[in-house]
C-alpha cells in the first residue's frame, strides 16, 4: 500500500484493518454489516434494494465490493470508485451471489478458499468482527471530525423532537418532522439500533427509514400515550459516522416516584461521565454508575450495559460489569443509561463522549434530564 502520508482517510482505515489482519494471521476479511462497509468503503448500504452486499478485503489491503446489480446505480451515485462486481437478481440470486464471491476468493490464499467451502460465506464473515473492532477502537482526526458533526446533528434532532412534540401527533408525523430538520442541516440517511441485537436493549417502533427512534407508543396505531414517559433516541449520520443522543419526555406532571427516579438516573449518568478518562477500566466506570444508584433503584431494573463504542454505527458493548478494557484517548463512546418498567416504557438518557488525553469531551450539548411538556 502507499505510505500513510499519501493515504486518504478511507485508505488509512483500510490500512488499519489490514494491519490487524496481519497480526491475526487472517488472509481475507468479508465485511457484510452496514457499519463495517461504511468504515472500509465510505459507502452507506442501508438503503440498498437487495441484501447480501459484501466487501472483500484481501492481502495488501486490496478491496472489492460485491453487490446486486439492482444497487449498481446507487453505488455509482455515491461516488464510490473502488473495484466492484455484481450478481443478477432472480429466484437463484443467492446461488449467483455465492458464485461471484467464490470467484473473487479463488485467487486469494488457500485458507480463504477453505473457509468459504466450510460455509463462511453464509455466515457473512471470516473472523471479521474481532479484527474490525480492533481497527475501529481508536479514532483518527478525520473520524473525530465526522463524529463531532454527527453529534451536532443529534443535538439538532433532539431539539426538534422536544420543540415539535405534542401528544396528539402520531409517531410518523413526529419523526418525519425531525427527519426534515436533520436533512436540512446536512444529515444523510440514518442508523438504526435494530441493525445489531447486541446494540439495543429495548424494542423501538418507528417508521422504516427514520432517524428518530421513539419508544412508548401504541404499536398498532402509532399514537402516543401521554400518560406514559416517552424515551427517544436519535442516530443521524454525517459522512457515514453516527451521532447518538436521547432523553425522556413526559406530557403530565411527574409523580414523586418518577421524578426521583429520573433525577437519580440523571445524576448517576453525570457521575459516570465525569469518571471517563484515559487509564480507567470500563468496569470501573460501570461500578461508579451502579454505586451512585445504590439504594435508589433495584439492579434488575437497570440496563446491564451503559456504554457502547461509536463510529460508523453503534459498536460493541463497552461499559459493563465484565468489561476489563482500559479506556484510551481517541475512543468514542455512546453512553446510554436506562431504568426499565414492568409495563410500558421506562426512563432513558443518552449522550456521546470522546476520551481525551486529560479526561473526556462531551460531544452532545443537550441536557440529560426529564423533559416536561405540559
């Protein structure tokens, strides 16, 4: 590959993945998830017509994008100029896809061919996740710039939700208003927390293709329930990097219990955020959050994960009781804390932080507290 000084931002990311592949002794990597392909190709496949898009990363950092011919126009319009190949649609589209994949793997080292023959194509990756996680762990200056812009969009969306929310509106009307505000501000497409079951702790219901995720509506009608708290979250994209912010709205004056729980969760979240710094272990941050809520909220009502890595999507769980990972400068985290309820939605707050040399920087500026609209 070219020297680092002459690489563009995407090439630098590919180089990091190639270096991790070498360290792991991997000959080839098949990227299939939207976040992985966005990381390696700067291409958002979330709106593609047909499933099954794959980015093949071989020795030396050489990449080839394989996709359905139905999505060829979208790839061309995206500005992607890398190597491509396509399979045609039809009843045997899956067989054609695997045929195209096998053809491209045939010229790669034997271990890749053996893995393919053992069904790795159907699984979608050859040891991809650990390698990608390691490469994505620390963000470079270009990635941090994109994350800042995405966080700004999340703040804009947060404000739009609060400003335009009234209980008589349907969810569809609310999220479309928010989408319009974000797209006018430069937002491009969306990231859904339902892409990866490991990245979401409560079910969300929202129109397909929306940027805002609203909890606590009547699923059948889309009507909000003004008697229930309404947690919401936003995941807008800026240059394929994900913003994340959220809070909880109430339409009626909260009772003493709800208010005390919301205040306790907000304070505990701020305490955990203040503890994020280089050198601290992830489980220590989690323990600080739990200690702040001790005697206030039963542990079985708290989400078992309070932080995820963040980049071209919400990544692996990071802040939990079992994570021994040491935080380092350049790590980006989406901190999401929640109290669940036996029936109906609970309380949730979400923000994004960047670990810096001296501590951390909050990328979102919106408050983490109960928003009262009554």
